[in-house]
């Protein structure tokens, strides 16, 4: 007891003395000579090998995914009907990485950015990359969001609203369109918006509704659709009613052609409904294009292009890995750009692995261009995986 009291008193005495004689206290606390200098040097080394953002004002998030698939089809090409390839998921969800940031200006306003690069390694020697997004963003909680630069149009994804599914988009042929010319011909028009350079405004969410509008201007040759002025408007809704979840959207898109070509008008949309307890879902989409631009498509083009698609299935956790999604789909086009009526059917399954942020999928799709020729249909089987980070 005496020894213990003495040690406590001694430590206390040194501490008190240190208040009046800083040098003495500092010397008493120096237990290892140059320990602090060594620590600072090590920290400096770690900082030199660590990726850092340019300032502390903007937050920085790095994200992306790697998605690869194996595709096989039975279209006859030069007498070879056993054609396969390993490629990015393309229409489903390609390989990409991106950077996004945001900084709070005040209680209502924030400013940020989005940059995203798509990577397609279909060519194993050279590969390819493309800029998907390059935007500056201003957001007001009360007034909405303005995005300036290259990014999604207001109608981008308007035909792809799905609460569940394992197949590619309702109007997308996925990997099949790149592997098979028949599959590509069966999907000559997606009725969907795209990514472009311009300005987009989104309202705040009001009662589950969001309204978007955009204007875009790009340069190009006289016969290129991207050498145009574009504008569009869209409205989307999402909500729940007891066990029922609903999502839907509709958009109107206008392309003002250059060099005296005709305008193109598109109205399209999609809707999805899910019974949450069981995971049973139903998706639908439709689109109509008014386009009599013979200078761009040729004299045989009609002025009406229509398409619709319906799919259904179930998504739920059948095992401990994560959600399993099963989907069946039918798509029909009428009077497309080549005066055909192509259609397709498909079945797909996707398994999510939560622990690895991974999806594994497999699908079969049959495309028929209804062209009345010998090789006007094709079967496409594809399987692959996607890892997100």
C-alpha cells in the first residue's frame, strides 16, 4: 500500500511540475528517443502510396463493376453453325468504373460531379473504352436537380423499369445482338432514351412522382442521328400499396434532324408490379416511333414503328446465398425499319451472392426477324457473372 501511494504521488508530482516546467515534463515523458519521428516518417510513406482526393470539400466515391459472359448461337455464318464468344455483358450491364462526389453548400443546396468510363474487352488485344458520364450536378432539396454535361437523357431507361427480372432489358437483345446479326436485326429500335451531351432537370420527388426534362446538342455528319438537336420529357412514379409495389414511367422524345431531314418523335414507357411477400412480378413496356426520314433510313421506311414487350417471374431468397430471379419474356415489333415484324422469346435465371457482391446468370433467347428467308431466326444461349465494387 505504501509503495502504491508513493508511485501515484510521484507521478502526480511530475505532472504538476510539468505545468510549471514544460521542459522537465517533456523529458520525463520521452520513453523512446525518436519514436515520434519514426512514426511520422512511416505515416508519410503510407500517404505517398495511397490514392487521395484533391481536396476535402468534395466527397469522393469510387465504384464500378466487372461483367463477363460466354455467348453461343446457332446462326449459320460461312457454314459454321457453332459460334461462340467471350465478351462483356454489353446490353445487360457492361464493365465500368466511375467517380462521384458531392459537397454541401448550405442546408438546401449541394454540388457534385459524376464521371464514368465503360470498358469493353471484347477485343483481347486492344480492348476499348468509352466515356459514359461526365457531368457537374447542382441539387436543391426544394427545387430539384440540374445535370450539365454528358449523361443520361430524361428518357434514358424509360422502357426498362423492372422490379424484378433475370433477362436483359425489355427492348434489348443483350449479348445476342453483338454475337448474331439476326438477333441484332430483331431489335432495330429500343424506343428508349440514351446518353448524350446536354442539360437535364429533375424535379424533387412529390407523392412518388418525378418529372424530368432535357435538351441536347451534338455534332455529326448529315446522315448521323447524333448530329442533331434532341429534347425530351419524362415522368416516373414509384410507390407501395400494402403488399403491392408499383413502378412506372412514360416519356416523349423529339429528334430535330440537321440538313433538312425529317424529325423523329418517340413516345414510350414501361410499368412493373410486384407482390412483395411472394416476389412475383409482372413487367410491361411499349413504344411508338413516328419517323419518315428517308434521307437517313432509305425510301422503304414507313412512318410508324411500334413495339411491345411483356415479362413475368419471381424473385425471392430460395437459398442462403441471396435472391434468385427467374423471368420469362415475349417481345414483338411491328413495321420496323426494314418492313419486318420481328419477335423474340426468352427465359433467364439469375443468382445473387450477397457475400461477394456478385450475380451469376444464364439465359436462352430465340429471335425471329420474320423476314421470310432461310436464316431468319436464331437461338442464343448466354451465361456469365458480374462483380460490383
